[in-house]
């Protein structure tokens, strides 16, 4: 699934947020599902991850990082070759 912006959620006085309906439907979230709440990336970035999909998420991130590493290496090789 591609990344998608679902809208804005407002934090209540009790610290609660409502996940937009479209997001709940697209992601198959149901009442009682456990979500892992963690900070991610720069300051003030919050991520909610369905607990049973966490391993799948890390697997995808690992693949993306590996591809990025290969891309950066290829750029360095081109720069090195151009320098000679």
C-alpha cells in the first residue's frame, strides 16, 4: 500500500485521537486492535503501527534501506570514476 494522508486528528483533553474512518477501513482497523505508538524520524513525529504488522513493516523498511544503500554506492562509484 502506498503512503497516503488521511487527514488531521485532534488530540482531546484526555489524550485521545480519532483515526479517520477511511484510514480505519483501508488498514482494516477494528475496535480492540492493538496499536504500537512510537516516535519516528525527526522530533514531534508520531507513528501508529498495528502490532501484528510490525515485523512486516520492518522487513519492508530493511528492503528500502538496502535499495537506498545500493543507490548511494552507485552514485559514489560514478563520482569516483568522474574524478579520475
